[in-house]
């Protein structure tokens, strides 16, 4: 019996709520918190390149908002590159979740509908 097609929110939840995707989002959140704590006492001075770590953790998606900003309109605010971190984290978590689900499906998990081979 074929499964009924899922709506967009159901698909997002299906791929984003699993240990791999949630672990990645936790890592991104921990790096962002570390950067915030690290740069708070500094003020407006040298951030010691700490602010690049969230972009590295969410690369390559977040780099679209940093290096290739020609597609952004001229009225876009200066802080537009900061949008790249949450967008990059969401896209990367979705991909990691999809890979996790496909690998779990191939192993014969209880939710996949297949049984493990009796080898």
C-alpha cells in the first residue's frame, strides 16, 4: 500500500526531527552561542575572527549570502549576510535529515516497512 503524500510541514518535520538533524542544529546553536559570548566583552573592537565560525558551520549554503550578494536588491540592509546562518542551518539540517532517513530506511528500521535480512 502506497503512503499518502505528505504536506510541506509534515515533510519538514519528517526530515528535521531526527537525531542527526537535531544534533547538527544543536552544534550550530552551540557555535553561535560561543561566538556571542566570545564577542560580547570585546565591544566594537577586534572580534578575532570569531564571527566567521557560524558561516563555516553552515557552509556552503550560508556563503551564498556572503560572497555572492549580487542577486540581492540594492535596498537590502547591511546585515543581510546574517540571514545566511539560519538559512544555511535549515538547509543543511534538511539534507542531513534526508540522508539519515534514507540510510535508516535501507537498514530495515521499524518505521521503514522493510524487515532486516536473516543473514
